[in-house]
C-alpha cells in the first residue's frame, strides 16, 4: 500500500492509459516469483514486491524511503555494492551470483540502471547451488572409490571409445608399455578400445575375437553383460597371470555406457591348482614316498597347525605350526600318544575330542584353550580308517575381539540404565575386572584442575587396589604414576610393559585419557597381573574406544543432571510466578464482582458495571494462560499427573458436544457427532481428555466462519480409537502444517490466536496417554485434527440412537 500511494502521487498528471499501464506492470511484479526492488539515485528504497519482503525478511513499511546500505550494512564493501555502483555509474546491466551470509542463501542478482535509479531482480538459487555441490562431491566420491579398487576399470561410450579409466587401469597400462594413458593412445582416454581389441594379435591374443564380439553384443543391445577369462604375461616377460574381463552395460538414464573391468584372478587360479595338487598327493599317498614328501611340504607351508595320528592314537606327523601350538618339538611327539605327553586338563580336553571323532567317524570341531598360556585354538579332527588328521588354528585375537565387542556392548547397556555419573563409573570398573583386567581404576576430574580427582577402583586383591589408587595422587611416583601422567600430558593412550621393578606381579598396564571434544574428563587405567595376558599396541584402539564410550556416558550423565536442574528451576519459577499472579488476580476478580453488583443497583452505573464484567473476563483469560503454562511445564517434564479410568467414548463425545453447543450456535455453526458402532472403551484422564477436545473444538469454532459446521468423529483403527475434530474453515497452508503443535507458534503467525499453547498441550497430553496426534488440511477446505488412544480389549460401548451420540 505504501508503494501504491507513492506511485499515485508520482503519477499525478499522467494520462489515464499511462497510469493503468503502470498499475498493470506493478500487479505483474507482485505476481512474479522473482524478488524485485527499486532504488533511487540516493540508494533509497522506492519499491519492493511481495517476494522481496519475504526473502529480505523485512516489510515495505520498514524499508521504503530508507537507504539500502543503512538497512543492510553487511552488504557494504561486498559484491552487491561494487556491482550496483558499477551499474549506476556506467549505466550497464549487471548480473552475478553470490552467497549472502545473513540469509545463508545463494542469490542470483540482476540490476538494471535507469535515469531515476536502479531496479534489482534477485532469486534464491541455494537449492541449485547445493545440488551442484552434491553432484560434484558425488563425482569425486565415485572417482576416489574407483581409484581405490585394484580391478582395472574403463568406461566406454556407445562406439567402444574409452571415456574414463581408474588408477589401477592407468598403472597396468603404463607397466605394459601404454605410455599415453592420459590421452588418445592405445590404452588411454579417447582410445578406440573395441578397435584395439579387434586388431589384437600375437601371444595371449587368442581370446581377443570373443572379447570384441561380446562388447559388440552389448553395444548393439543383444546382451547386458559379458565375461571372459584370459591369460596375460608379466610386463618383464615373467610368469603368466590370469584375468577375468567383465563388460557390463551401465543401467541408468542417459547415453549408452559400458563398464569394462579386468580383475586379476591369478591367485585364484594358483589356489585352485594348489588344491588340485594337494588332492592328487593325498590320493597317491600310499603309492609313493615322494608324493608323501610333497604333501608334507604343502602342510609345512600352510598357516594352520596340522598333526596326524595313527589308529592307536600315536603322533605320526607334526608340522612346524603344530609344534608352536603344542610347545614341543616334533621329535618329542612322534610315536607317543597325546595323553602321555600332556596329562593336564588341556591335554584331556583334546584327547576327548579325538576320541569322539574316532567313535563317530565324522569330523568334530571345537574351540579349546591352547597349550600356551592365554591363547585359544579352533581344533578340527578328521577321522579316517588310517587314523586322525587334526588341524589347529590360533583364534586368540578373534576371541579377544569378540570379548571386547561383548564387553563394550554389555558396558553400553549397563551404563545407560542409570544417568548418575557414579553409577556409570562403578559399572565400567566392575565389568572390566576380571574380564579385561585384574585391576581397573577411573579418575574423574571436575572443572577445577587443582582439585584431587574422584577415583573408583576395582581389583582382584586389596593390595592392587591401593596401588591403582596411589597412581592418581598428585605427584605420584613409580611406573604407574608416570604412565598416568604421560597419558594426561600427551592426551593419548600409554602402554606399560612388565615386569616392573616397583610393581611386583604387574605384567602390563595401559592408561588412556577420558576426553570428549578436546575436554578432559579424567583417566582410565587397566592393569594385568597374568603372564599370558598382556596389553600390546593392538589393545590400544580397544581401550581408547572403551574410554571414549565411558567419557560419552559421563557427558550424558552431566547433561542429564544439568537438564534436571534446569527443569526443576523452571518448574519452581513457574510455581512461584503462578502463585504470585493468582493472588492479585483473585483480588481483582472479587473486587470487580463486588463493585459490579453495587453498580448494578444504580441505573447510571451500567457502563461501569459492564467495564468491570470485562475486567473479570480478562482476569479469567489470564488465569487460563497460567493454567496453560503450568500444563505445558508438567507435560514437558514427563509428569502430567494423569488420573486414568475407563471412559465410554459415546458419553465422552456427548459431554464435549454439550459443552460447546451454545458456543457453536452463537456463531451459527453446526456441531455434529458421528460414531462407529461397538467402539471399545479408552483408559484416560477424563478432565485432561475433555481439555484436549475443548482446545481442538475451541480452535474450530474460533476459525470457522458463520454458517459452517464442525464434526466430532470416533472410529476404530486396529486396537486403538481414532478421534477426529474437523471444521469447514479456511484451512491451514502447507508451510504452516509442520508447526501447528509448536509452542507459541500460533501467537506469532496469526492475528486472532492467543498464547499459542493450546495445540502444544493437546500434543503433550495425547502422547502422555500413549497416543499420537496429527493434522491434515488443504487451504480453503477446512482442517481435520486427529488423535489416537489405546482401546481397552474386550470393552465396547453401546451407542444410543443408532450410531450417533446424543446431546445431553
């Protein structure tokens, strides 16, 4: 309106056609999707269209007549000022794209000079910019992924010409003499790969025709993919290698593309050949001693331990890895029974396994402790008429990883059961001993670095507990104290390998800081006294992960404690404020009612009595607002104090209809109720549920124009009852729908609403009952608010009047 009035004054003296044309142009500017504003030669705003107001977050009344550099000082010295000055000075049209930090948006700006000033058109192109950035990052990710693969990959176009290659292709091509891999050449980008394949000749080119035919079939659309194994020589003419060529049509939009991948399968061929060789050796074992020797050579090369027993259970073969597992040289084992050499529990466990395999004549597999301390083996016994073949594999690291994984999982579950920091610390140290350590200590530090840390210790002996506690005292000496001090100083894990002179019995230790986002929360110390259980460099990442999770749990406990304190402070403040407000409001209400009665006896006091009645209404509204604030606080604190009982749905809706009929009739609205038959009862707080309906129906009455209608409906949805409050009002626009249940949102975005707490209370109370709430609306077609409540099984209500609730 400000712009139109200004234009009307400026257009004084124009002809009617000119004025009409100007108004039509302004209407067109108001309807376009681009933002447009005009500046005079003094840089003052003379016009803004609606889109400009929205993008600049400022109204016309705030900007018309104001200097752009005063209203948007962050634009001074920027590309905006430089380009606008150039456009006005040189009288040239300028166009540029730039990022505008206050709006966090990319803008496409075009400025058109005239004798009167400057007209600027701009639009938000953030989505396009971000999409372009995402595409660039996706392409970079794809390129890096392809380059990380060992398979040689090239992409061909519809003519068989190479469009792109990965790093492995480039290295392979260079090693084989194709030096022009970066440009047109026999192997690089731009090369006719299909033509090179068709023209191949010489050694190892027998498969070239079939490869060319397969690629032609893909290009012609006769097939989607093609596979071909082929041999190739080493670049220096050494041993033969094998490759698997896989050509695949790229399944996607756009022009035809073919992905050609060459995978080195030499190892697989060699492995297959080795397995075949081993099978032949085993089949001919009794025919020739030479074959037996070759088999033994193979068994010596494998990484698993292998031992063979005759039918009497005597060692007849032991490879070098089995020697390591048994801790004995083969000379001390051959010809002897297992139980003769190992009489302890470990030996008896393996003897039992061998006997089970022999008796059942089927392979038997079992995990057992190794003959070495603190190590584990997976033992597999294969029976045969000649005896037993036994394989051993060291699975210590695998079991240790599984142990850490289970521990971290248990620790995560246990530490989340309580958000008290001491419960978290006690949980970690108790779980760590004896699973991961013989002693565990956690020291947590407060905000004051001069304070002594709080320490929680668990150990297998009291003496070890005292040793761990002493390591955290200020100025502590000894190996453990220095280890902790180094971890604090370097902010990283530190290993201590034993034996330690001043720590008898300690074999190893590890100390790591408890840190979160460069903030130190304390230290974690683990100690082992078992000779076979030592912390090494492979343990550091696992202990650091334990420390990270512990620090995270401590931080969560701190945040929970802070949140509880904030909620308690807020509730206390609301209680004090509501109490302090209710006292004077009650006084105002009582005095107004008394004065109103006194004035009602006198004819001349009618106006004053009406004013006092309005004062009481305002007081009632303020008390309602206090109730809303307290209700929101209770809902957010998770304790809305529900007094639940089984409720009959038809009677509940009849009560709501009776409470609102007069209000609806006062605005000439129809208030209707519809019910499905045999609805189950719901378990809810009647007063709170009526408040939910009153907030929803009150909104519907408030926003529905006279002559409209409001529908209350209940229907069954599975084991729940779904309630609906639907009106024929103006509806809610799509941009507003996600925010209707936000606190205070209504008060900010509508002119007629109150504090904007009603729908937030609805959402909180429905969710406190175990239900959910949502809204559906199309502008101009009303709004429908839905919420669900769990139904009581086996409890249904009978409907009066054949399916519709009766008014009370």
